[in-house]
C-alpha cells in the first residue's frame, strides 16, 4: 500500500520494470551476456542467426547504433538490438533483436523494436529500412511499423551486408538460390513521418557529436 503522492514500484513481472536505452560505451559489460543469449536462442529456434563478435557489438554501442533493455531494479540484461547502414547509408537494418528468457512476455521486444526503428529514422531519415527474419513475432512488429514483404532483389546489393549471412547455418540455401531467397523473409520500409518512440535529447546530442567526428 502507498500513501500520499508516492507510486508503487513496478514489479519485475511488469514491462514497466524494464528501461529501454540507446546503448553507450559503458554497456560493454553486457556484451558477453548478449552474445550468449543470442546463441541459446538460435539453438532453441533451430533456425539461423548470423553470428557477431564481442568487438562488433561493442562498436555498435560506441557509435550509438544499439538499443539495450535493462531491469531497473538490479540492472540485469533484458534485451538488445542494433543498427547497421549499407550502400552509402541508403539502406539501414535493425538487427539482432533478442529478449532474455527471464523477461519474455512483457512486451519488451516491441519496445526495443520501436526504439531501434525510431533511432534509425532519426539518424537516416531518407534511408530505406529493411529486415531479414524467420521469426513470426518480428514479422508482425515490422508490419505494424509499415514494412512490406519484398524480394531479396529489393534489398541492398552491398556485399558487406551479405557477407554477414555467412555465419548463419542456412547460408547454403542462400548460395544455392543465387541470393534470390532463403529461410528468412525480406521486409522493407520506405521513409514516412511516423516515429513510435522518442529519442532523448542527450542521445541526439551524442549522435551529432559522433557524426561530427566522422566528418572531421
């Protein structure tokens, strides 16, 4: 019971107990846990998830190209996703969406997806955002955000992106079809003004600083 103007603290079983943040360098401490969670999810699903290194995810955090979910009470890792640009920033992907088993069923994946989508739209407002996924839940979220199913030919032809599929257990399908299709479904979003989440002002300032460093 609460008194006066105080409000009850959200319980761990509530999505309100989870904070969704644009990841920063100090979140590198969570990278090994993130990689382990992704690996375990791939085993359970029995489908391909492209492998990423500790250094790769750390760089995403340093560049403000990742979103992390943490339990407010004790800082435990709850979820993650990251962003990559392709084709001279004409295309953007929001990838690696994962929620830790301890925090599933709380709507966290949708909140992470909204934040990564908004971060991508804020940083590259004219870029096409695409997704390759075999997960029904991600397809549903993509559809709600305005993505449409497309052929692989509609995606970036940046070879660096397609090399990322080499770590997937289904890459042989991609090779056999001449990169026309695979186990994953391709989905594409063309820019609009809809932004489902807000990027904090301090993150916007950090992004501008990083972009100035890139240009200098």
